C-alpha cells in the first residue's frame, strides 16, 4: 500500500503545477482550484507517507 501513497504524491504535484505546464494559468478560477486541490493532495499524501503509523496492540 505504501507505493500508492507515492503515486498520490506525484499526482498531487501534477495537479499543483499543471496550470503552468498546460498553459491555463491565466484563468484565475482554474489556477486557484488546482493550487488548492494540489496542496491538499500533497499534504494528505505526505501525512500518510511520513506520519506515525499506529502502534500494534
């Protein structure tokens, strides 16, 4: 399952930088939507990758 977290991280980076790569950074709504969504995906995936795993009982 750990490898899926890395895929999620890569997709989050893509969502974050895609407005500039695909050339729609001049559309404010699309730009901010991608920045916010990409940042949220990055935060969640980093939390899943580097966060403390629950201790086994």
